[in-house]
C-alpha cells in the first residue's frame, strides 16, 4: 500500500527526499537541511496496556528521535497527537506526559503543541523536526560495494524491556558523521536483516552478514532473535574499508562490524561460523 | 490536562510560540516563520465508519491546512500517520489516500512521508508545516477593544456534510493579511462562541456578538447551531474599525461582521434582535 502511494506522490523542488527514508529531507538554509518524521504507537501493537505509562511516553518521542539520528541530524521540535480512552486515569496520562517531557528535555527537543482526542485504544503519534548540516546528511541509499557494515550496540530480545528504555543514538550518529565518512545509515526498528534489506534496496547492493560478529544482547534468546527481532533502535551503517579501520579505533563509542556490502547481484547472505553462506530470509518484524 | 502540560513545558529561543495557538510558530529565516501543526481524526469521533473514505482522507489534510490558514500561512509539507484495522479493504484505503492526495495537490502541499500501523479503529494524524512572512503572522492574542469581529462564511450544521467538504480558507487568510491589518485570527473548529472565547482568553478581552448578524448556513437548524456547532472551519478574525470598513468594501471575498471586541471585564455577550445583552455560555463542541 505504501509503495502504491509513493508512486503517485509528486513533490516540488523544496523536497530533497520524500517518503522512503527514515526522515523526509527538506530545504532549509544554505548550510542545513530540515528533517521531518513521525511515528505512531498503538496500544496492543507497539506497547501493552499494562506497561509503565512513563516509559510508553518516553518511547513515543524516542522512536522519532531515533529516525532523526538515522539521518545524522539533531532533533528540535515535536508535536504530540494523543488519543486516549474516555476513562483514562489522570495518573496514567500524567505519567505518559512526564515520560515525553523528560526525554524531550534530555535531547533538547521542544514540545511545541499537539492534539488530544478520544479513542478506544491509546494512540500516540509524535511528529518531530530536526536539522542536519548538508554535508553530514546520511540516507539509506549510499552504501557501496566493499563497505563494512556496523551496528551501534547489541541486538535481540528488545521486547523484554529495551523497546521501552532504549536511548536514541543521536550522539553516536553525530560523532560518526563528524569524524568519519558514513555512506548509508538506518535505525534498526524492524530487525537487523529487515533494515539492512532497506539499505540494500535503496543502494541497489547485496551484503554478507557474519553470524559470529553479531553482538547479542543479554535479552536475546539466540542468534535469530538478534537477526530478526525489531525495536532495538541501534544504528546500522556502512562505511568504506579505510573509514572502517578508523571507526574500529574509536575509543569514545563502541561500534560492531557485522558484515560487508557486496554488489547488487549478491543478495543478502548470512555466513555461519563454518564459513558457509546461505541466503537470508527477510521476514523480520513488520508493523503492518 | 492540556493546561497542566502546557505549564510544565519549557521551550528554547527558536520557538516563537509553542502550544496554545492554531500552530506552533518557529524561527525559520530573516523573512519567514515556520508554522507546525497536527490534527488527529478518530473513527467514531471525527467521522463515522460509513462515511465516504475519499472525503475522510480529504478532511484529514484539510483540518491541518485550516490551522495554517488561521495563522495566515502557506501550507507546505505534511506527514500522514495512519492506523487501519487489519481487514481494511484496499478499495477503502485507496480512496482514503486519493482524498489526501487530491487536497494536497489543490493546496500545493507535499506529502513527504508517514507511518502506517495496525489499529482497531481508523486513526489519521496529519502533521503539516507551513511558512508565513513575519509581518503577516496573526495569532489569537492580538484582538483590541473596539475591533470588529468577522467570519469568512456561513455557520452551523456542519455535521450534515460541510465537515467533510469544507475548503480550508488559505486564500482568504492570505488575501486578508496582504491587504489589511488583522489583529487576531482563529479557525472555527469548536464553534463560533467557543473559538471566539479562545481569542478573548489569549487577548484578555471581551466581546459583543450580534445574533442578527450571524450568517446561517442552509444546514443550520437555528441560530444556536450557528453559535455552538463545530467544524465549520471558517476564519474568525478581528480588525480595527478603520480596517473593517475597508474589509467590508472588499469585492473579492465576502466577510461577515458579527460583533465587536470589548474590554476584558465585559466578558462574552450575545445581543439579541431587541438589543438585549446576555452572557454567552461557552459549551460548544469539545473534542475531549
């Protein structure tokens, strides 16, 4: 459905990149692009009704901040649309709001308004604006054959807790683009392989992923949960071999090399510990 | 709840006006401010499941465009978050999208992305960016005692159809600020008196509304439906007596004078056809 829509949409010259990346990229000033993104959380899909409302509120803003990070930008202003059931306790909505407010403060995001509606299930949609220096913008489509693929942290089992507590990797992304040449980047919301698939599709490339190189989180049950689980919100990016060497030497943040970009005809392949290659199945976590 | 939140939110110097007007107003360039607004439509609250999906899609974008108009701006870019039930027919979602696309085209709005989720009821949240010349920005808080109050069209009975088919008054608002000095403006989403109440509160003023001057729409059952019904999405604005004379002489659009701004102590009063004043009860349409 999204694909169908995308084909029919025409945008004017003030849109550098419309639908199809982590953020829309808009003309802003001589030095900067503006980034624009939104994410909707639905009770029963993205969180459960019994989960801590403070953390749900926090997550609602963090998910969009992670999109800004994926384009290497700085989050700035957000609007929050909220649908709440009629009898929502004030204690619940207060906690929800405190979670939003605290993460906004942590990342210097201005909450500049919103819309409050009645709905049967809790719905939170956050739209977020950010800025990125033109020279620092990173999109999904820039991966080159030979690039090393990195992730910014351990993966898997996010639904056990991390999906509500993750830190959007804004600082890490800014560090990367200020110090290295990053060719392609995305945040891992759908799962490592699924999101790598997005980079490969936009870049028209293939990839090898080395199973033994995947950093497993303590919550990950097994390798598959690190490959296919969503909502880790780590950065997934690629850089040339030469840049990769420098990235590996970085002492401020720890980035994990997990594979390399190949020519488009290669597809996405997993390499197991014996060195055997197999084509990856892109199932992953789908929001719809 | 919104009031509670508003008090706790601190924004930095890049925010000219945060929560509390039709749009957030953000610093943009030497000449322009950026406007930022969002509106959430919920099935069963803002539209019924049986209503024409093309018109529902149209409305979802039109409501936000009306907010941009209320600040005298030009709409530019939007993101659309959509929650749809699992078994939504493709025919329905296609029609929804065509409605969005067509009104976006009509108003030169770029659809630059969005988010698609699963939800039990249909939810559409549109966030929209716009631009306004600094000199043309109009907010709710600028009404002055002695100002004449105008509306841009007939009022009442919108739920019979207009709420799905209204035209956001972007052209009218631009015409007004380019040709006259407008002191305060809002779009009528909650009802004439309710929204006039918002202007009065922000401007710390009172008002007299002349019942005989209210332009009744053909769908309005009676005067009360024109005073209290929401979703007309006409402009409600005030300008000095001197400007009002010029506005009345305008031949391109028809604006209807409905009352005047008084000092704050006067409150909001209705004047009936015999000249008797009575204090207005602000019930109106409430979204929550």
